[in-house]
């Protein structure tokens, strides 16, 4: 299914082509039906094979996650902290918090995963990570949510536009530049894009994206290249390069929440609690940095 031919499959498995052919024939013999038809010299998967492949891929992925979880559970006793966070938090805030934490806890090891909201929720609930950090966390019976901060959005523009920008970006300012927008499934969570869009409309913004992206980092790259202007969260704004991006506060109020998330069915370790405290202090520092850059 992956390689497209018996010979390519044999190379992938590091076996001979006849051995690969025998494996396929044996599988079909055990199942009692064909997995591939030969059409003009090429193997074409049957509908039964496609159904089996989708299910087997799900099972194999689950086994891989089980291996990782079992390994992580053993390592957790020796100063190992597993973290998942929204992608924009992993650019600067999470690295800052880890650096600060390891100064006092040099033997602590970390695993960090950037996850969009649905995946973030899943790995927290299934104990694949110890704690998660995300935006606009929604109520869930298996989830404990600890609010840490109220964050805000900022406008970002090509640095060449900086001298011509007012201190606050209003609708007229954004109207001068092509707009780069976040899709409705952006990493700020399931409702932040909707909240931002409502706030934009209430402030008189009628922005139609020329490019729609799923991460703030892509938006920043496009702005740095001069493709247009965008609205990003304060953590992305704080990590942006001031020599390539001009940052301005928005001329209207909109906010979203930053929270720590953990499974209600998993005790929080002292190590995790200590890290959350360091993270919260680092968040305040990054928030002030964003405000300074935009002033």
C-alpha cells in the first residue's frame, strides 16, 4: 500500500522480491480473498485491502503510542516531565520556562510536543503527557483546567511599514495591506478565531484574507517576506524579529485565556507543579516584552 509495487515493498522490508510475493500470497490465502488486483502490470489495492489498511494503520499507531507511554511512565520517576503546548507557546515561552527551571533542577529531563487543540486535549486525557498548556480550554469531565493568564492579540506588519504606522493599528491601517488570516482551526483553540472575528467585526474591520494559515509562525514568515499584515497572539509577537516585523497593539479589545491542563485521573507530581509556577512567571515576562515591542 505504501510503496506501490512488490519490488519496492521488498526493498522497504529488506527482503527479496520472491519473499515479498510469498508474504502477500500467504496473507491472501489466510484471508480468503484478494488484496490486490494486477491492472496493466501494476498492483491495485482492492476495496477490502483499503479498509484493512486504514484499520491496521490505526492499530499500529496505537501500539506505537503505547510503547512511548510505557517508556515515559518509567522515566517519570527520574525527573522526567512531559509537556504538550499550543505551537505558538513552543517558540519562545516554553523554551524560556525550561531554561529557567533547569537552572535550579539540572537533572530534570523534558519532552516537549507542539499540538493543536484537539491533539493537545487527547494527549493530556490519555496521560501521554504530564501537563498541557493551551488557549481557551473548554470544559471536559476528565480535564482539570487552571487559568494562568489573559492574553491579547497584536497586529504585525512588514518592518518597512514601521515608520508610517500609527501607535495603534485600527481598521484603516490594516486596509492598506493584504491580510493574512488564521483559519478557523488555528492552534489558539476551538473558539479563539471566532472570538477574534467577532471582535474585528465589532471594531469595523472587514478583512478578507489573501492567505489563510493554520499557525502564527507561518503568518509571521509571510509578513517578514512582505506578503502583508496579520494578527497574532502576544507570545508570537514577543518572539518576532524586530528587524523584520513591526508590531502594534490593536485599536480594539479582544482577549483569550491561557491555561494549564491536566487529567483529573492522574496525580500532579511536585515536579510538574514547580514547573507550572516557573512557566507562569515566564509568561508575565513575555507578555511585558510583547507590550514593549509594540510600544
